[in-house]
């Protein structure tokens, strides 16, 4: 072995292009696995992927720290074999994931949940080896290039940004079940850029691993939709056929033709008496296996059934209405409005595939808009309402399927949105909101709490400005800027009586009088015991509306959150009180699927805390040798690197939410923010290499930028975003990138600055693993904080964490504890 050969093998520039490609492949596969879970199971379970990724990285950091000398000695051969091993581990892991019989419905069943816990453990067993090997490779590059940690971290982050972008591009071209196999390629070709004389061996091993890996993936049964997905049953009916498919980052869309597809309208049981037909046959549009809309069959949209629909009342009360229709339901909602006598309909549709289907059609389905009295507006619901300030509409109508059509649509049911809708009404106009009560009446109560907040902010008495009527399945909440007249109340009562619908709230009417003439029983149920508390025909909503509108506690608030939604805390499906975990677990079988995300976050957080504590305590396992006497035990990294891991993710998750509101599309926001944050943080890390002599000052400058950015975001971002919602999409996307750039550049500095301070000993890979371990904690913790407190809490917490990191960082320049164990030279 010679000094020159050791230096050549550890050359930063020589080893970093393979690191770039490895990071690209790893993050690409992470994205691919998240998409797989969204299609094959439910997107809430994608949190496991983030947990497994960061757990693998964290444990690998501890592993490299414990066996640093051995790993450094055999560094070249490890760089030779690890890419091929990663390819095989990824291929075998993904094959095991697709064969896993996990069923989330059985996880909620007390009789079958134990088998599903085992299946969850098998997910971890299948995927953890790949991410452990990837983390080991990245840790090795940090160890071998400890004098260039800024450059190493930059290649790692920019490679991750490229992986996110490549995965995003492939989602337009490749079926979600084939994304992971496609992203094995960057792992294999990384060996072509490996320095040293063994690159030919590394390339041969990786190439053979790639061939074997693809054989493993394609030799088994192909993955398919699980039997618990909404698409499974209709897809397997006699004569069913796929009329069209679209692949995109927003989801995998399937247009299905089968005999079960109908317009999902809530129609009166008295339809025949009223002389109206039933809902027409349609095509069904599914995204990731979940049905999001009915699309018209050839022949166009038909809405003859509209007079018997629950949604018809506003048009009876306001004939010839000018309408803002939020959520077009494939064109059927606007057609219903016109069939009920509306003069003109301005439509809002934020879901991109549904929007395209409205104007251009989709496969066999014709365009959903074929009437000149319908105008499709740009932007989201708040932007449309703000553009009509001063009063343009008689009815602002939110469709029943709007909130489930796209993740970002929850912003349309916030206090700020309701205030904008009220501002867009003509005198005597109304906002009509449909709420499903199939699972729990709590969602209707939460919408009422939101309406109360918006009305109170305008100085209005909520009790005089709200009407509620319902069927057995859905409630309609009518909100007016003026007190309801007796004529309106009488007209709604006559409408409901003719269709066997029920009035759940009418100003000044005793709930007992409303319960006396019920058509649809909705009994009150004690959630904790599951027992019906009603003694006769009952209306659980009517029992609580008055208390909610008065801002007082109601029986439901004992078990659920009955609170207004805001842009800072917009989550629609966040009614469970997670502090009552025991009661929730006992009643797990009755919880709606959409609410399970909160419990999954709690489970992932518990697992993440265990991993983080194990990593935090790892230095106790380090064996002190004479050669290491110069490397002191330091306590500050145990605070510094966890603070960075938590703070970075808190800011990133907060920014994704704001971008989703601004762009009216969560998928685009996620991709844009993730790529921007990783790329600009990588540039910040490149700058860090020039500031290694002044780490405290560099981190101090970064802290000033973070605090200034956080203050501006807290106090100015929301008003600015609302004012500029009408800008074209590309301009709004550019604003999001420009907003992310300065804080991401600043966030790229503290991590490499900290690594220069821990030196080149075993503390370096441990610090890297520690940052990863607390990044595992950050994601579920951020989701829970934003759900129950608000996204602003993430920004405040992140600011505090970066202040803490600055305070504990030692002063002084680079610290070295060079290894005295020589590397074995395999290049000769």
C-alpha cells in the first residue's frame, strides 16, 4: 500500500459521482414504494416507507461508527460490492412487499389484527436491508472524505433531488407497480464511475445483480389491486372493461366500464312519486383504486333525476340562480344545477384529470361540459370566490365528493374559505355544503363549527343564518349572509317533506318538534361503548346543532374534535382525539378508513422514538482503544444533530402544505417543494466547504436567515398567497420555488458545519445516523402537530430547534481525529 493509492481511492471527486447516483436511486425507490402503497393499499400506510428508509439510514450510521476501522480498511472493496448488493436487496425486498397479504381492513378487526401486525413486520424485514446497505454506503463515503463533508453532503442532497425529479418524470410513463424495477438501474450504473482498479469488478457484479434482480421481480405473480380497494369488485364483474388509463404523479387513473357504475347522487325514496328517473349509468373514474367520480357515457351528461336529489333545495329557494359550483363531479353537478333552473354556472374543478375530462373528455367519455351556460374557472375555490367579492352568486354549492376528489380540496372547507364564499354572495344568497354522515355525524358538526367561526367573524349570529337538512346518508348545511326568512324556512320544510328528507336545524324551532316528524332515524351513539343512547326515533345532528352554533361543548365533543378547520389546520379527517388512544383501539373496527392516518402516525412515531433512542445511546457501545485516546466523548452532537433532523423536516412539511393550498394540488406541491429543498440545500452544503474554518459564524448566519424567513412566513405568507391566488399556475410554482430557495440554502449549512466539528472518528457516522434517526421522528410528529395544533406550530418549533442547535455548537474550526488504521489497498 502507498500513500498515493490511499489518497486516490479516497478522492472526493472520484467517489462522489457514484454517491450522486446511489442517492438518486435510493430516493427514487423510496418514492416508488410510496406510490406502490398508495395504489396497492392506502396512502396513509406510505408513512411506513419513510420510517423504514430513515431507520435503515440511522442503524447503518451506528453500524459504521461501531466498526469504523474495519469498514475504512476495506472501504474500496465495500464500494465495489455494495451497489450490487443494494440492487439485489431492493429487488428481493420489493418482490416480498408485493407478495405480502397485508389487509388494512383486517387490521381494524379484533379477530384478525394479530396476523396483520405480523405482515407489517414482514414489510420492515423486506425493505430494511436495502436501506441499511444504502446508508452504509453513504456513511462510508462520509468517512473516506471527512475533509470534504460539505461537498459529500451536497452530492448526496442533489442526487436525492435528482432522484425525486426522475421518479416524478417516470410516473408519467411507467405503471406504479413498475417504478421500483426501473429505478434499480441508477444503483447499478453507479459502479461505472467508481474510482480505482476494481471498477470493472464492481460493474460486473452490479450488472449481474441487475439482471438477477429484474428476473426476481418479473418471475413472480404481477402485483395487482388488493381486494379491499374500491375498484376491485367492479373490475371483476362480468363484462367489465378498462376504457382508459392515465399515469401521472397525481395517481394512477383507471376509467372503468361495468354495470355497477352510476351517478353517486343522494336521491329521495319518493323519486317515482315525483316522476323523476333514477341515476343514469356512467363510467367510473378511479384514482389509485379509489373511485373519485362518475363520468358520462357516450351520449353526454343526463340530469333528469335532479329534482329528487338532496342537493336540489337551494335551487327551489333561489330560482334562476347564478351559481358557483365547487366540485363538478364529472359534469353532473353543473348539469343538475341547470336542470333545476339555474341561469348560469361557474365551475371549479381542481383535480387535474377530472378538469381535463370536463373540457376534452377521457377515452370513451365525452366532455362533461357541453352547455354554453357553464364556465369552467381557473384556480381553486377560494380564488374563485375572492374574484367575485362584492356579490356575484345566488348559490355557492360545494358538491358531496369535492373534499375526497383531491387532497388539497380540504382547504375549501376552512374558515377562510367560508368567509370568501359569504363575500361572493348576492343579498339573499346562500352557501350550500354537502357532508357525508355515513360514518359519523361529527363531520357535519365540524362544518357547522367552521361556519360559526366565519359568521361570527363577520359580526353575524350563527343561529339565525344556518339551516340543516338531511337524508339517511348525507346532510346539507345552508349558510346565508342574511337571517333566514320564514318564507325560506317554510319552502325548505315543504321541499324536505315531499322527498322524505329531515330538517335537523331551523332557527327558532325546538329540536323535539323536528324529531317528532322524522323520516330517517339517526340515533345518538356512545362512541366509547358503542351503545345507542336514544330511546326512540332520533336525530343525532339535531340534538347538537344549537350547542355547536353557540360555541358550547356538545356530547360528541367528549370523544371527537368538534372544532373549526382553518388554513393553518385544514385536515378534514382529523376528528379522532388521539389522547383517548385506549378507546380508539377498542373501537378500531368502526373507525373510517380516512381517519386511520392519525393512528398510523402514532404507531410510526412510537417505533421511531425507539430507533432514535437506540441510536442516541450508541456511543455507550463504542470501545475505547489507545489509538482513539485523542477522540473525546462529546455531548453536544446528541442535541445538535437531532435538532437539525427535526427542524429541517418541520420546515419542509409546512412548506408542502402551503404550496398545496397555493397550487390546489398536493402531488405537484410535494414534488416541487421536495426537489427544491434538496437541490438548494445541496448548494448550501457546497458553500459550507468554504466556511469550514468558521463553523459557528456560518451557522449563525444560517440561523438569522431561517428566523427571518420563518417570521415573514408566519405573518405575511398567508395574506400574500390569498392575494395572488389568481396568478397563472407557472407563476405560482415559480413563487413557491423562490420562497423555498433562501431557507433551503441556509438549511444546507448547519449539518456539514456540525460534521466538521465532530472530527473524523467514529462520532462522524454516528452523527449522520443520529440526524437520520430523528428525521424518522420528525415526519409522524409533524403530521400530528399540524393535525392538532396547526402548521404554524411546525415553523415555531423549527425556529426553536435551530436556535438550540446554534447554542450547543462549539466555537472553533475543523476538528480532526485521524484514524491510525491504514486502509487495505486492493488497487494494486
